[in-house]
């Protein structure tokens, strides 16, 4: 075989191997870039980006291996009970998050931290949320679906709502299943639709009563001190008065002694003059 043909064959084999390696590397990188959480289904389009669907998989926790470039995550119809702090902090491109129809009863502070600049839709409907934690929605400006949760409408909720940046329409989904106080009559009503209801009235009354009790306590202490002070001073005044009363009698004795002494001196002088005559 001519030498040129041998070199050409070797060159062709090397090029084939290099091309095959390049294809494998490209495939691996593409797989890494489009990796999907276990048991979930992932798809990607140019218009919507990457979508990960983990619906109805009996999941009890938020998956930790969600690809960072995911745009939409569907975790609905699972058994998730809580959303921990920084659960989605690495998903800086996340546009939509569906956590509906779970068992979520707790949103820890910073649960949606890192999503403030990207997330537009958040679905928390049909869960077991009772207390509204504004720290969980830190920096979040998304439109949220908060319907079909057993919300407790109380003073804590009233003070928490102004602290969140969610779209106002989101908060109309907070329908009161219970209230504190119970007799305020907001069960079954959207909290924001009742602007005249003050759920902090009981707390204000309690605070007023506490202030009155404290003021009464201080007033009682002051009166008690004044009574003690007056009684103590009355005793001192009585003793001082008795002392003053005793002073005139002593002064009288002194005057009597002075009078006797003066009479004696006078008698002595008169006797002296008598003898001289």
C-alpha cells in the first residue's frame, strides 16, 4: 500500500474519532443543560423556555435538583407540607410556580427568596395555609393565587398585609374560614373586601385595659406612699410638738430660779446697808 494512502487512512480514522468525541461531548452537555428532576417530565421550547412537570407524584418535599434555567415548575397535586427557606433561591429565571393542591401549612421566612425579579405567577391554592407569614413573600411581586385555604383572619393578618409587595388582586384570595374574634362576622368573606372591619379591636381593647391596670397600679403605689409619708410625718410632728410643749415648763423653772436668786441678792444688799447704819 502506498505511503500516502496509509497516512490518509490514519488521518481519516483520527478525524472520525475526534468527530465522534465531539458529538458525545455535545450530547453530554446538552443532557446536562436539559437535565430533569427524577420522575419529573421536562420539556423546552423557544418561546416558553424549560418547563418541569412533577404533578401527582406523591412528593412530600420540594425537589432539590431542579435545573437552574427552568422557567416553569409544576408541583401540584402532591403531598408537600412545607416550603423551606431558600427552596427556590437558585432558580433565578423562574417565571411560574404551581404549588396548588398540596398539604402546605407552613411557609418559612424567605421561602421564595431570590424570585422577586423573575416570578410572575405563584399558585398556592387548595392547601392548608392558616396564618399569613409576610416574611415568606420577601421581595416577591408576583400575582398569587391564595384561594381555598383555611385562612385565619385576625390582627396578625391585618398587620401583615401592608408588608407584602404581591399584586393587590392576589390578596383578595384570602377568604376567612375562621376569625379572631369569632363574633366579628367575617367567615366566608374576602378580607380585603371588608375594609371597615378592624380585627385588631380586641388587641387594642386588651392593650387599653392593660394600660389602665398599669396606671391604676402606679396610682395605688403613689397613694400608698403618700399615706405612709403623711403618717410617718404625723408621728414625727407629734413628737416634735410634745418636745415643744415641754420647753415652756423648763423655761418657767429657770425664770423662777432667776427670781429667787435676784431676791436673795437684794436681801443681802439690804442687810449690808442696815449694818452700816
